């Protein structure tokens, strides 16, 4: 089982460039999430999608957009990257929106110069 | 949102039990207590969660205080592979079931 797959694993951008992080899950989960993790800190929720066709802002949505393409896929887009967006990004999914186990991808390390 | 307080780091010897504490004095009656861990350079992984009663699974045990203002994650026999950052997190209706992550406890296992 692949679980949650993120691409790319590493990316270097220049300030002002755009890019999209891709995430796919093969567990038929309804809910999907994008987090960022800065050094020495816990995860912060950027956006989430409780079900196909819906998206909601998390703690730190500014500078990001998301698309729930279908039940499997949830992408995160940076329209104009800034150095403050240098971070490790994690995608996660779970069966429902309420309590339950979150399954995480391996992370995407983004550096904005 | 209800917050949790954990020690920044803890050390333990290999093959001994480990008790990781978590304080959550502002927990509401419907908040669940979750534990995740994150090994170096990996995504977090689920460990255990509970509401009121103590819980056991193949990875660990969760002991919840009677007033629910604190809990303890118990690793019964630590191995070097258990060295990770352990996060204690609350979620419930008030946070729309989103997990609000703190900095966690870095567990160091000494051989």
C-alpha cells in the first residue's frame, strides 16, 4: 500500500515563482489536509478538505491555495513564493472529519531563496 | 482551543519503560486526547488516542487521569527505534476536530 504520496520531495524556488505540491491517497479517505512544519516546531494546518468538493482554511492559509481534484488528490499551490514559505510540507488524510487516525506522507521540503 | 503542555525532552534507557507526560488542564468534556510521534526526517505517525478510559494498543498505552486534566503515554519497553518527537494533541467539536500541534517531547533513548 502506498498510503499518502507527495510530490516533489524537494524543491528550490526563487522569490515570486509559483509551484504546486501534489498529494494523493489510495485509502479511500474522505478528509485530506496540508500542514507545514518549521524547524523545531509542531505542524500548522494550512488548508483541509473534509470531503470531495469542499475546502476550508486552517491556521495559516495566507499565500496558499488548494484544490481537491477528486477524492484521491489534494494539491497545494504557492502563487508567488516568499522566503517565509520555506518549510517542510506534509499532506495527510483520514477516513472522516472527526476523530480518527491521520495518515501522513513523507513530506516535501521547499526552499525559497 | 485547548492547549497541551509537554516537557521539551526526556531521556530513557533502552529496554526500559517510558512514561511521557502531558498536561491539558483546559480540556473540554468532548475533547479527544491524541498521541503522534515523528521519527527524524519522516512524517508523523499515529500512536494512540482516547477520550476517558485508558487505552492499549500494540504500540503503547494511554493512561488518562480521572479529571482528564493530564495523561501519560507509556511505552512498555523502549527500543532505539522509539527515539522520536512525541506530540500530545487535543481535538474536539470546538476545534472542528482539527489537531493543534505543539512542539512535543523529544525522546532520547540511550543504549
